[in-house]
């Protein structure tokens, strides 16, 4: 399952060479930090459409990217502990790890991921997303777009 907006989105597609690996990648490290992992201070973990939205926002050039890394967690269960540990090793100067989701706090993966991530990391773990709600959607596209922009801005503006 995927949102319609991702069906033909090139950021959500795999390259043919990736399909030849014959294995599913549970965690996708940030391709833009290949040479500057030692500069990264905020590691952003997310899954699904919000990962694509964050990457698209970074490509606009409106945010400083050398201190951020966006890592896509493609498999939540079973928890990809070894894959995440490998990613964490690439970023020795982390000041914080952030879990980002567009779903309300009580409806997305946060409740499952939080205790597992906390056991792996030695830096503060933060949540960025919406507080607990009784409804998963705003009901209006304009309101949703505004809320999504707030999540992206809060995630990528790093002091």
C-alpha cells in the first residue's frame, strides 16, 4: 500500500541495480551523507511518505543539510536492530535522534519504535509529529498541507 502521490514519484522508486541485490533493505541510510557522516548531529528516522516529503524539502536548498541525515526505516517488525546499529556507527557526533511521523502520536509507529530506539542510542530521542488524537486526518487538504509543512520545518530547522 502506498499513497497515490508516491506511485510515480522518483524518490520512492528503486533503481534496477538495487533490485538485483535480491534482498529487501530494511533501513535506507541517507545517500547525501556518504562523505560527511562525521558532521551529522541530528539523525532523522522516519518511514513512509514523510521520508519522501523531508527529502524533497531538503532538495529545495532552504535548509542546511550538512548536519542532518534522513534515514528511512522500511521495516518496522521485526525491529531492524542490526541495520540501525550499522547506520548509527556512521554518525559519531550525534547530538540527537528524532523520530518523525505524520500520523498522530498514538496512531503511527512511535509507540512501537520509541522503547526499541531508546535501548540502542546514547543520545536524546525526540518525537516530531502530531500529539495524540482521536482522528487520523484533518479532513481538509489545505489544513493537512499546512500541518505537514509545520512537521517538515520543525524537523529540518536544526539549531
